[in-house]
C-alpha cells in the first residue's frame, strides 16, 4: 500500500508538498489563493455576521455603528469578533487549497504524521505559560517596565465584559488561523518551491511581521522574532502544535491584561513599542524554544513523514 503515501521518502514539514504529483504551479496557485483568502474572501464572508451583530446591539445609527466596528479605532465586541472570525477563516481556506490544489488530506498541514499530536500540544500549552512568566520576571528588572499597565484595575463595564467574551471565544481561532497560514501553508509552499526549509522559515517570518501593518522597528523585530522562532520550532518538531499553543496564550494574556489593567484600543492598534521590549521578546522566545525542543526530544516527536518501507519477498521455488 506504499503507493498511497504521498512521499517516496521521508520529508520534513516544509517539504510536505513535495509529493509524487508535485508540480511548480501548485504552490504558486495556492499562495495566491490563501493571500486572497486573508485579505478578500475572509473579510467578505465575515461581513454578514458583523452586520447581524451590529443590528443586535448598537448605539446611534446602524450605519455609524457598522463603520465604527469595521474600522476598529475604538474596539467594539462586534468589530473584534469580525476581525477574529475573518482570520479564523484561514483554517478552512488552507484546508481547501491543500485538498483541491495539492490533492493532500488537510491533516498534513498540522504535522508530518499527519494530524494533531494531542499529548504534545497539551505539553506546549503548559510550556507557553512558563515562557510568558519568564518574560514577566525579566520585566521586573528592567529600568522602565514596558508592560506597566497602571496600579488600579479598569472599571468593569458592559462593553469590556462583551469584549472579554469575544476574546475568550474567538481569539484562539484567530491565532490558529494565522498559524495555519504562515507556519502552515505558506511555510510548506515556499519550502516546496525553494526546497530550502530555512528560506521558507525566513520568508514566512518576514511576511508575518509585515502583515501586521504600520509599526516601528522594535515592534517589527518583536514580531519577526516570533515568526522565526515559531517557524524554527515547526521545522524541529514537524508540526504546528508548539506555534499554535504559544500564539493562543500570547494573545489571550495580552488582551486579558488590556481589558483589566490597560487600554484595549491601544493594545489592538499598537504600532510602536520601545527598544526595552526586546529583552522580553528574547527571553520569552528563547525559553520557549529550549523547553519545546527538550520536551519534543523526550517525547520522541517525529520530524519527518514516514512512508511505508517495502520489504522484498523471496519467491517460492
């Protein structure tokens, strides 16, 4: 039954799309489609949901409330839901591309086994909290704490409560969508085109940072570092579990702190941070990288696909 396996020999995650039926045009078409899904199809498909949400709860005219939610200068629960669901659409979009363009089962996007390795994913969720906690400890020793959110908690209002519910329910979906796009399909597509995993890791990290819009140099480096570490972890562990785990917790904690102690509008629309933020980035990503690699080795996590090995048979005399 070895002919049913897509690979003739074991492949690392970035080369999963180098199958028996590989052709150069497949990843090219796939890249165009998933980029369009991020900037066109996802936002369009989520618009009716935004309209329904605004119609159910808004102040002033429907048109003004709809425009405000769409712009997100002032965060509303409807606008945040719209943004997160539009990005979550990247998951089924990448599934369809892998199935229809490459003829592969969508589970090959999750890992080289293929599919999600739940035990490893659970371990990565715990390691993410350790890594984030380590950056909090380091921040206490910095001359100026870039995460200083003030001494008193915010007054809990209906608006903040509604945004909090949206954060809990849809932020994990948004993080998964971004990972499926950048560390998932794009990493595999660039890997297939170049046959160089490291080129794919660097390209997707740069695109991930640029996709966040206008930002100053320290913030760009912060996001670039996350993309490089997440891509390298995918390469070394053969799957998306570690990147998804850290991305989910990183976003949940950032929004949670903004809702309780900071400013949710500034957090969602942040375009600049100080250079003092870089030690925290290095600490969090470095600790996470070391811990994940140690746990992956201890758990025997596969880093390459495993085509069946044909055993030659001895003919009967």
